[in-house]
């Protein structure tokens, strides 16, 4: 039996009729003028509104006119009413929008050519659309310092247009509250509460602020120059690995349809850039599942530790848990994240196999995530090999820039293969990139460990989709496994509080297994993915991962023959002493604000 406990209730749909630029439109009651315009192919410009976020009407660019009404209304926050006759463009409206843009630009640095958002900036695009080719107002750019303290994201408040998107996503979707507006009026600026460094704030480096920022005010901490330097070093043995979600998103930077799987082209591009070996984080995902499913079965069938078991491969969630939910540490899986496992094995198992000096191996992880930059600096846990296991973590955006810099024609480059020793993978490893994917992959292998056979159906639909919290019950030959999946840190409280309530009452736990991903949609919506993320893109990217899973030769992580060989040659067995030393870690209860 499988059930969804958070299905929205049935509702009555009332429709309203209106006219936009002379075109009749019928929409649900409550639909904004902005969204109604999309239905009749009318694009109303806006800078502050994002599909993920509630309207704030902060920028004022989306103004429209209603017939027989003297006021200009903001389309992003005005519900359409029956009988409205709306004009979205006329000379006066266009002039007001131009004036608003001129005011914004008067406080914005003219640094487009050296900005990380050059040619991919919403403000730059609108300025071009409105043909703003001269500075109409005096320049009053504030002299504010750049904050790179997290070494994951870069906060440049000079480029902030006070749209409020980053604050909304940080406070309302992620429930982190690291960012806020300071001061008032023309002096308003974005900063951590208390005007401290971002690294000292509750920030968990998830990068959702950068993914939703319309300008270059918040971008990833760029490390491409460090990688180019190593690629040019004749004494360095550069190796790379790519995360599951990267392959279905990077194409957006080159004009491919969202969700197009470009794994082979990424392998080829990395080799042409100079990497001597190319691995796949999906292999690490398979290994993570073999270890984590074994850990779950140990807890579930033998009662060797507390339940529920909570997945831990998302570093932003680990950071969030250590800062805000330290009482959940006993429930956390001790498995490292997949790329951390591949990093440790590259400088031990792979180095031994290939007779390489591990000190010369330079491991670069290509991740959809800004928090991975923080993860690789987490004390000794990322030095299990005796060296820095992963030397640099790049985002999908950084890799796209490097490919363009290298002159590789990414659209036509022939597909290549990975180095299979740490590069072969199953469909279970691939779906790690979508919310619910870790849970589904683990259930496939847990089913095998409990019953001795693979599940009759590999798809566990109850954990799929973009519902904020997904709950279900999986029947494994009469044994009921209660699961929950949460994505977007703001959804975690619901799940964690149910566990706490059960513990306080001494009642049966509501779940046996929990997956949490910090970013909405999971890694496909990661903070380092191509800009413009919406649920439409998240679904397309996830669809690309599920398609590869469904068409693969192996669907379960324990079926990966290269993982089997790894255990036979090196690790002995899941949860062995060697596995524990290389592939597992621990956690520390930490304060939200660092002193």
C-alpha cells in the first residue's frame, strides 16, 4: 500500500473573463495580470517577480493600465477581475518603465564586461530591450565591500537592485534567514542580519539566493582559474567527475532543450580540456547506496541504531542540520556524499590500480551545487585518502564557462566514455539528481538486502514529483517501510517535528527512512545550475534523469559490476573497517552564528 498524505484538497474553480491588449482571456479567479498575460502571449517585463516566489511589487516595471481607471497597477500582484480591459503597453507606460530602469541603473555599477552575469543578466537584458544607451541620471553607486567569506558564493551588494528575491528564498523557502535588508530608502542594502560576514551567519551555502538573483549581486565563488592553472601544470594529474544533475542542465548554456542528457559530450569536453581521467559521480552514488542501504537494513532489521535513518549526501542539509537540528545527529546516515567517496577512492584505489602518486592527483568535482565548495573543506573527513580528497568543486555554470573559453564546439563534439573503474553507473545512481531519487535508489537495494531479490517494479512513484513533502508506505514482502522525502529546507520542519513528537511521547516513529535535499527539486534545481530555474525546468531536468534510468542496463546500485569489483579488490564488504574509514564520517552540533 502506498499513500500520499499531503495531497491538496479538492477546490471549486471559478473563472473570470477579461481583455488584454484587445485579446479576450479566461483564467481562474485569483490569477494575476502578469500570469494572465502569458496565456495570450503577452510578456510584461518584471525584475522582482520570480515564478518560485510570491509577488512583492518591489521593482515597479510591470505596471499596466486598466480602462476607466486613472491608476497604473502592478501586474505581478494584481489579481485579474471579471470584465477588466487591460493595456500592457502604450507610450506612457513604456516611458514610466524606462524611467524606473534609469533609476535602478543610476545606482548600479557599469561593470557588465567583468561581471559573472554578463550576457545572462535580467537587468542587462531589460536595459537592452528598452534601448538605454546613455546615462540619463547621475551615478550614485554605493561603495560597499564584496563578501567572499563563505568561499562558496560571492555577495556583491553594489550590484543589488533590492528586488528582495534572495531574501524571500532564504527566509521563506529555505527557512535559513541568513540575508535581510539593512537601512532604509536609497541606502537600503542586502547583508546578513547584524551586518556580519556571510560565513558567520546561519548561511548554509545552498546558493538558492544566487539561483534567484536577477543580477550579479550574488554569484558562485569562481574557481575556474585555479583549475586552468592545474591543467597547465605538467606535474599534475588532473581528474574530474560529474554529478548526476549536471548532465541534464548544462545544455541550457548551449541552446539545448532543458533535460537533454549530454553525459558523453561532457566526458569529451573534459578530456579535450586536458583532464587525464574522467570519472562519474553516479558511480559514487551507487557506492553510497550500497553503503547506506546496508546501514538502513542494519538499523531496520537488527535494531542496531535509532530510526528513522536520514540521508546525508546534501552538504547544505548537513550544515543546516548541524546548526538547527543537532538532536537529529544520531539519526543521520554516516555515509559521505557520492563525490566525496569518489575523491577518496581516486587517491587510493585508482592510484594503486594505475600506479600513480596520489599526491599528484588533482581531483575536480563538477557539481550542481555551491555548497559542495564548502563540503570539500570540512576538516579531516575530506582527507580520508591522506590528501585533500577533492581539490576543487566547480558548479555547472563554471564548467559551461570553461568549455566556452576552451573553444570546444560543445554542440557537435562527439560523445566519449568515462574511465569505467570509477565511472560506470546504474540508473539508480543517475536519479540521485532529482528529489526522491536517493530514497528510490536506496529502496531498490534495501529490498534486495531484505528479500534476496530485486523489487518486481523499480519505480517507487510515491517519492517522485515536486510536492514539498512526500510521505508513503512501501510494502516489502509484507514488511512495511514508512518513508518521507522533503526538498527545500523550509519543508524539513514538518518531517523533523513529527519525529520529535513521536520521541517525546514514546510513540512509534512515523518514518523509517527520510530523504532531505536542500534545494527545491533536489540537485536538478541546485544553486550552481544554469540560471532561470523554475518548476518547468526542474521537471524537464528530472525527466531526463528518469529517462536514462529507465533505459539503462542496470537499475539497482548493487548490480554495478565495477562496484562489486571495488569491494572484491579493495573494500571487502559494505560497512567494513576500510569502508568506514574512507566512505563514512561524523557530525558536530554547531551554533547558527559563528563567533
